[in-house]
């Protein structure tokens, strides 16, 4: 990934967020920060197993993150919790950030169509 290359495209974010908005996500297990610096400390639990949330992807040129916010809240008013941060500097040359985000969501959440 070159220095001038964006970590994730606006098109991917728009498309993926449209897809994510069609589902409610249930945490498969307790979820802790995926970006904690000091692994010896006790990280604060972000989500409890079974908690239902909506997900959204956000990004800048140097990072991407997946935020979870309460299922019943409106995104514009929700504080949200960042469940994974991916920094440009941490991405390996041939690593696909889109795949990394999708695998994380599939491994950590059960998706249910909205309205079911």
C-alpha cells in the first residue's frame, strides 16, 4: 500500500454501510477493544455477548474503524463504540482491508435481517 493510497475507498464504505444497514448484529461473545496498546491492563468490555447493535464503517486516509451503536438508537444521535480500528501503518503490503473488516464482522457478530 503506497503512502498516497487511501486505506479504504469511499465507494466501498458507502456500499458496505448500505448493506450493513439492512441488518441487526448480535455479538457472538463479549467484545473488547481490538486496538488496546497495553494488553496487560484490564480492557473495558465494549459489548456483552448477545447484545444487539447496528454497525457502520468509517475511515480517513490513515485509518478505518467499525463502530457499533445500540440497535434502537439513531446513528446521528448515537455515541457508538469502536469495536475495531485498523491503521494504515499496520497493514501488510498484500493485505486487503475490506477482507479484514468483513472477516471481523463475520467472526464477531451474527447478522439478522431488519424486520425479522
